[in-house]
C-alpha cells in the first residue's frame, strides 16, 4: 500500500511540474519569438469550479489588457505552501508570480525572489509606497516583494456588552481600554459567568495561540528573533516576553476573564463574540464582514480600537499577502509580471473601483471592508478613503484607528514563523491556560532553546 501511495505522490508532482514548466516555457517562447503575447503565470488563482471568482478575474485581465495588450495573464490554483515551495523553486516549476505570506521573508535570502529595485526605480508611484509595509521583504535596502493586501491587528469590542457593563466615556459611548490595567478592569466588569459572558476571548488553539502571543510580548518590551553580532538568536526567553506570558496566565487563573473553552480558534471567538458571549478579542478589520454577513451581528454593536498598551507601550502586528517575482524568468516576463502586480495594487485603491464595490455590496445587502494596511501614503491613499466615505454603511473602515496603529506596526518575526507559532509559542500559551502552576520562564526557556537548535541556527549557517 505504501508503495502505491509513493507512486501516486511522485506522479502528481511530475504532472504539476509538467504543466507549470509548460506554462513557463510557453511564455518564454512567445517573448523570445517576437510574438504579440508575453505569458505571465501566477499562483493562487481561483479553481475552475468557482465560476464567480473566475469571472471576476477574467474581467480584471480584460481591463488590464486594454493597457497592456501584449501581456497574457494565466493562473494556476496552486496556493503557496512552505512545505513544497522550495522544491518547486529548485525544480524550476514555480509560477512567474507567487503570492505568499508576510512571514516568508526568507525567500530573499535564499534567492527565491527577484530584487525589484530596478523595476521600482522607474515606477511613478514608488515614492508613495509605505516603507513600513514593505519591511518584511526588505534586505539591505533592497525590496523583494510588494504587498497584495494586508491587515493590522486591532481589538474588536462589543458595544452592547460594554454599555450593559457601564464601561462608558463622558458622552455615554462604549469606551475601549487604553492600557493593560484598563483592559483587566474592563474584562472583569464584562465577565458574567451566570450569563456565560467572558470579558476577553483568547486564541488558544495550536499555531493561532502562538501567533496571538506576538502582540503581548511586544507590548511588554520583548521580541522573538534578533540579530546580535552577525548571528540570529531566539530571544523570547528574556524577562519581557516572560512577563507577557505571566500576564496571560493571570488572565486565566487570577482574574478569570477568559472564555470557558480555552483552546479556541479565532473562528470560535468570532461566533461567541457575535452571540454576545465575549466582550473583547484581538482581530483585524477583515473579520467584521463575517460577523455581520455570516453571524448576523449588528454593525453598530461592533467597535474597533487599538490594542491596549503594555508596560513598553503600543504594538500592532501587521501581516498579509505579498507578491514576489520568480528570479529565474526572462527579463521580459519579469517586467510584464511587475506591470500586472502594480496594476493590481493600484486598482484596489482606485476611487472608481471602490465606488463600484460599494454599489455592488448595497445591492447584495452585504458589507465589506477597505484594507486596513496602508500600502500607500499620500494622495493615492487619501483619494481612496475619500471615495469610500459615502459607502461607510457597507465598506467598513476605521481610518482614525488604523492611522494611529500604523505608527506602531510590527512585522512578524523574519524566520520560520509557522514553526515558531505551532511548535514553540503555541504550546507555551496552552500550558499557562490549562495548568495553574505552569512556569512561564521555564516554558519559554525550553522553547527558545529548541527553536534555536532546530531552526534558527540554520540561518546563521
């Protein structure tokens, strides 16, 4: 049986590689042969069965081709996977444009992403790009990726529960906590075990538990990976990160303000928040449409605020999806890929497209959001926000929150994020949530040692 599985797995890889190489070779042949079309293949496209998504993408391509008729855009439905990406790059079967996560900055060091410096030099909107948003893929001043979309982590709070608990400002409006002390006080007031209400909902499941720990540690003054004397070190066993883990332990055992199902996912928290069982939880703006469209929550009951400031001040984790260009492709294909990428990110901020989206949402009786992550600064961003203002009933945006949060943006750690979250930070968070006598110092010391030995040392080598 295992031989058959091995045979089928190898066959699948060969078939995928064949078609990817065929698409790549077709594009190179067209460019080299002087034909009209330069073929660009991108990953993470819609499946053929998703007719609506395919239709929208084809419409996008048609609009793009009015400006660039010489470029043919094709796609695969293969998503980015850290488990197979290195193999596809080594085997030269990766697409021309790859969409991946903000955590994958390692692609620059490994030569998997094209240095975009020359292409950006001639782009008229270069000066309006937000350098802080580019940070996860900047190495020695060179840019290796452009953001597709993204988020900033904020705190959603249930205005209805806040008003019932009397957590109000001088005008009688729900008032979000500004720092850790106010956060604990608010969580205590919100918590009502008889009614099944928890003051705060925390992610305690697997990698999400580790991912959610980032902001707490940064707010306490800690960090996770740091370059010291030319070598990268795991530093999350230091006292600041330990203090953050102790704070989480206290939320559970001293203050008793967390949800009853402690090992919850972010989706679990959304359902509880919408049903008035959680007063606050950490989330990005893109969670709001599901709360309204899927769970039936009233938009006027949803508040968005900065994360509460810790002992070291504020920190708001940023992330999202980014585009890289395959460095192995011919120059003409790379240039065409850059045109598609920049056209897409500009198009998402185009006032006319925003107005179209707002009208569509109204007709559908749904809500959507603008990106909270400020990819652009200056005129491009301000015109987009102005176009969205008349559609605030369907295009959710909290510009004042995100403008302030952008001052404290922190990208995710630069190396092996997924392993860091799932194998080291997540188990430490779960331990303090489920074991009253768990030792945060010992948990993080063991985790940092293991992460350094298994993963981070490979960067130094």
